[in-house]
C-alpha cells in the first residue's frame, strides 16, 4: 500500500547497504552484520522512517524521488572516539615520543587557541576534513581556553553535526599560557556545559588532559562536575606511554595503578572514554568492564609515537569485555581517514598475533564507536527512528581499488568481506563519494 507523504520532508536513497545489529567480536559475523545488496533507505526530516529491500519498499513510496547509488555501499557515518582539533596543524610532526612530542609541538600550538577567530578557522578546516573522510561524529579535545570550545561548537552547530567536545583541564606541568587553575577549570567548564550541552546535536565532555597535568584537586573537581551534570561525558588519556605511566606512579604513589587515579576522583563510569589504554593490567581491564567505560583504540598514533600495541583481544574478552571505538588521535595520529585507522588497527592486531576481520573493524568504526559513546540509540546503524548520518562508499574509487575490486558488489556478506578488506587497506578519503548529515549534504564554508 502506498504511503501519502509531505514531499518536502521525505527523501530516499538506493544502493547496497551495510550496517551492524550486534557486536561481531561476540556473535557470529553472519548474525551481527546486515547487508542489503539492493536496499532503500527512507527518511523524514533527517530521521530514518523505513529501511529494507528496494523491491519490497519501492511501491510503498511512489511519490519520493530516489537518489540512486547503485554499485556503491551505504554505511552509517564513521565515529571517531578520540581526536584533538587544535592539533590539526601539527599532524605529521617529526621525531618524538609522547612526552617530548607534547612539549615540542602540542603545547606551543595549543597556546594559539586563546584567539577565538583563529580557533574557528581551524575548527572549520577540521570539521570539513572529518566530513570529507566520512566521519560524522567525534569525541573531540579542544584546548584549555574556553574560546577554543566556543569556536568548535559554533562551527559544528552550523553543520548540524552530532559532536562531543570539551575544554581541557590542565593546572600543572605545562607552560603558563596553556594552564588553568582548579577554580577556573570548574567555572569555565560549568559555563560551557550550561551553554552548549544538548544544544542541537552537540554534547559536552569534561576533559582533564591526563593525570600528569592535573593535580588531585583538579581531578576531584572534574568528578564534582560529573555529579552536577550526570549526563555529560568524561574524556582523558590512560596508559599510553611507559614513561608516562612511571611518572604517574611518582605523582600518585598511593594509587595501585593508573586507572585508580581517575577512579578515586569519581571519573570511571559509563560515559567515560579513555584514550589508548595500551599498557593496562588485568585489574584495570576488569574495572573498565565493570564500570561500562570505553577505550578509544588509536593505532596510527600509537605506532607513530612508538607508544605500543593495544591488546584488542583482551578488551574484547568474554570475561571482562570493554567497549572499544576507533580513534584517529589527530595530530599524534597520522590520518583523518577511518579506513587508514582500521588499516593500522589490523596491523597492530597482527603484531600481537591477534585477528581483526574487516567486518569487526567496520563495526568499531560505526556501531561500536556509537556504543563507546553511549549514542547507539541515536546513531550507528540504519534502525528506524535513528538520525540519518551516513556515507556513500565507492569500493572502486582509485585505479588500484578498481583493479583489486574488479567486479560489481557481490550478493553475499562473505564475498563482500573481500572487497571491504581491500577498502580498509587501500582506501582513504577518495573512497567517500558522499557524506550525509541528517539526510542532507553538509554545508561548507
């Protein structure tokens, strides 16, 4: 039966669709993945209203003009669970490990972001680079300056993006021009939460940089903010570098491990995302699992800075499962592309004698990332009622990909996995034909 529609608010898209309904690390991939070789996605005002095989739905919506992406793959937009927008301009800076890299490159660059106009200029480029690479949601570090958060959210709101960000809290072990105080970090964060959290599609994350740069008092203030605003996020860094971990032991001698530093301040909880987690103990994995906290796995950064190899198999163990999403970690990370990030994640797993299938990698980049950010009710797959952030992927986008993936898209998931793996290893921003935000092509400056 045909449905009578108000033409202006409805849109439809045809193509091959791939998304996830469950975690392929814990259930068979054939049960976790949904693949429609010829599907139809129906939207009303940017919300998914219907989804299924084209042959079954096309007669139901005869009035809707259909955007046809035959022989392209439509997937949920990528979710980046850890990235620094102010570090965009220092991506690919040579030759240091974490602590030296922060002092040589990061801190001098972040000092520029007290200037709102400068921050807005960088935020504009940063967001358009994310969109060009198919990333529609990200958990973002700003700088210690409130102006940097204002600039970022202003640009994100103009594009109607589902973004999470926060002002860095940092009151020691850095230059004065990028440090705050316990009191100013509280007041600035509170004001920013009240102004921006849940404004449109924007969300706020309380953001102590990491244990080294916050005193115990400041970490407790971060915990106090979480109590006052229980629906905001917490983002920070954890166990990225061996020298960092030793320094944390010196600064917090009464804590049994790195995670305990955050735990005693009340920061380990369900909407907390800890970047890296490379050198975690079994006890720390167990605590993260118990708290339903998440880890952002940042392989390009971990390799570039020589930090180590994340233990994905332990994070995804049945005994102590931890939510995991992929993070580009620009600018320690070396690419905005989630394809390139998944490429390096595969290699990290290989070096640990572990497996990461192409479907598992794409899960981490889509629904897995949404789950890590507690946003799976709003984004992450094509379930009806969700926000229509999605991408159109060309599996033959470059001459090499076209030579590797010579055939049209196959009818089965098993055959499709071969195309997807080639995409993950060889693909980049050129494979993103289009990015849609709430069913619309995003505005650009």
